[in-house]
C-alpha cells in the first residue's frame, strides 16, 4: 500500500470523526446561531473534502488494479 494511499485513509478517517463530532454537537440543546451555522458550514466543507478523498482513493485503487492486470499479462 502506497504512502499516499495510507495518508488519504488517515485523512478520510479524521474527516469522518470530525463530521460525527459536529453532527453530535448539533443534536445538543445549547448552541448559538453562530455555533450552529459554523458547525453546519464545517460539516458541509468536511463532506466535500471526504468526497474528494474517496474519489482519489478509487482512482488509486483503479490504477493499482490496472497495474496488476498488466503485470499478469506480461508474466503469464
């Protein structure tokens, strides 16, 4: 597994934890308008970043699969 792939997995896990934390915050009772708005904005940004990371991970996985198929054809 490449260093870039591992780094993306770690980043994805962190964004997922952050999203959960802010969603839990929004479920609570006491929050200001600014707090709610800030949390909603952060969740939106984090979800977009998470989508970007997932796309990049799929791209890397696809490249790795392509490389494996190519290697099998040349060795077999």
